[in-house]
C-alpha cells in the first residue's frame, strides 16, 4: 500500500500534467522567457540603434548604404522628436562655445558650415530613396538640388543667426559643384540664410578629391589668408577632419549616408 506522501506526490504530478494539456491554459505555460524571445523586431530595433551610434561616432568605418533591416528605424528617428532634440543639443553646445571666443573685430574670425544635411535638409529626397538604403545616384540628387526647395534645419538656422549676431564671419564650404552656385544661393536665401562671406564649391580642379582632402585644402587656403577658424559644423566626419581644422568642430546627426 502506497504511503500518504507518495499518493500526494502522484496526485500533484497528475494534476500538473492535466493542467499543461488543457488548451485553455496554454497561454500561461511559458514559465521561462529567454532574452529576445519577444520577437525579432525588438532585436532589430536594438541593433539599428547601436548601428546608428556606431555610424555617428565614426566607429562603423566606411559604409555605402544603411542596413536594409534599419530602414524603418532610421525613418522613425529622422521623422521623430529624438532627431530634432539631438540637433538642438548640438546647436546649443556650438553656441555656448562660440560665446567664449574673443573676437578680434577684424572680420577674420570664422565659423564654417557645410550645406547638405547641415544647413539644408534633403529629407524629402531621401524619403523617396529609401532613407539611404539604396546606392547614391548623383544624377537624381543633382536634379533635386537644382529645384532649390530644400528647407533649413531650424536648429542650424538658429545657430547661424546667433553666430552672425555675435560677429562671426560665416563661410560655407560644400561638396556641391561650382555649376550649382546659383541654385544653391537661391535655395539658401529662400530657406532663411543670408550674409555669408563666401560660398566655396568644388571647381574643376577639385573633381576626384575626397571630401576630407578637398575641404582640408579649402580651410588651409583660408588660414593662409589670415582667417581664424574657430568653429566648424558638418554632418560628415570628412567635413571636420583632416588638416587645418577648426578650434572646435561639431558633428550634427546624419544616419543616411557616409562621405569619405
């Protein structure tokens, strides 16, 4: 005859087995939930945030297009509050630094701005081109540039106006070609920018140069002319690195493309 303790254990096991086989209880039978078991979409979102950080900090190295799994993540970021907040924080840091600079008053104290994805946003173009998930097409992008409809970043326009009020000389240094000067100037003015000292574009002699070399050379020429480059704002590391660099450089966010 089985002991009372043995009968109790057998009854418990039988009850538990019956409970697990009951379809009505199937939703509640997941006693162990492993990391990532919520679904691949959560894992992809986490990866894409990490990829974006690596790209922004220049740890991803050279890359051509954003990962296909990150299109939705990049779109959500660019069209959301976080992107605007990131941009505003960088503009605030840039302005705080600018206020510490003792200007000579001779017109030689310079702040350099890139244009595309720094002063002007081409988000409407990239919405139609996978937010950077498809290879860059120079012909279609040039058609967009000629239209001259890219709006300003509010944070950059705020910084630009504040720097002018402080007395900085503004120089625009872009990778756009010289034959796009008129449409670029028109677009900038429509977007609210004015009063820059120079707009430097790629000439025939600059074709084929990397952005880092081209922009470094242009900054070097400015320094030889007596300009003091206190600040530099750009969306690409190639806007900021190289030689003849600014006293302080400020990288604004752009997870859509990389230019060496």
